[in-house]
C-alpha cells in the first residue's frame, strides 16, 4: 500500500476496494476518518453509510475482481456511459487532508484512460493516463508523471492507485498520485484545501475535467 497516504489515515485492507478518506489535519490512522468505501459486492453501495451509493453507468458491468471472485468488481468499456457516480460526497469538499484509493486494470496501457475525479469542466481534480503516461489534473492543468513501462505495469494487470491531497501551509497544498506505493505524479497548489468542488460528483472511470476517453478496463 502507498505508505504516505496510509500514514495520513487510509484504512484500506487487503480486501477493501474503492475507499475515500477525509482526515482534515489529523496525522494518525483512524477508522473514523473513512467516509466512503465501495466493496462492489454485487452493487455500487457505500459500505460506510447509506449516503453516496454509486450510480452504475449503463456501460459498466459487474465482473471478477483481482482475487477471481465473481461480481466483486466493475468492468468499464471506455464509452461515455462507463463510470460509477458516487454523487457529491460533501465530506470531500474543502478538506485539508484527503485520500482516495482503488485497484485498477486497463485493457490498453497506451490508450487514454480516465480513472477518477471530482470536478466540473474547469475546476476540481482528476487522474488519467494517456499514451502510457499517468497524469494528475489540478483544476484544468494536467501534470505528467511516470509511465506504465517505468512501473512495470502491462495490459490486463491489476495495480493499486492512491490520490492524496494534504495541506502544507496556511495557503498551500500538495496533490500526489501513487501507483503500487510509488510516487508517480504530483503538483503543489496555492490552496490549503483539496480541489473538490461542491456540487460536483465523484466518479470512478470518468472525470469531466479530463474530457478524454472513459476507463477501458476494471476497478476493484
């Protein structure tokens, strides 16, 4: 697991799936900071509460997970309706310490793939890959990072992703993406709070701020 996001409060376990953790200024691990978790056990429901259950896009279907368990993950076919929409997770908005983590698989590492984001067309955050390179979007600006090749990831291979945002000063912050525990992309900002815009929805498999191709692969 990515060591830094975990130290900030990620409560992922070996069997956990998509997790959203808002920890504020806390620096210790606490289960109370987990605000959403999506085991994908036959549906897109949030296991933490009855709020923010995922709406499953029409181009998204249940599939086997990374442990070969049936109907424990979702497959995305890369079209406009390939997404999981968790709604406006309000606890993400304006937080000074946020971690979002999930397992992914892509069918083509050289294609454009959108992984996650909470944004509108010009503000928010998103994570994608294009022509083999990972990108982190801070508002409308993409910052490139490492490649699949550098990370040793090939087509149809599961990998773990974590997006982390932390406050670094009174009016500054840093967003980072980790793949299998390795830092791959990041950007410093002039805001102490995460770029998670109120009124926007958090999605897996798509982010409006990226505006490219939806995920063609799986999420667990």
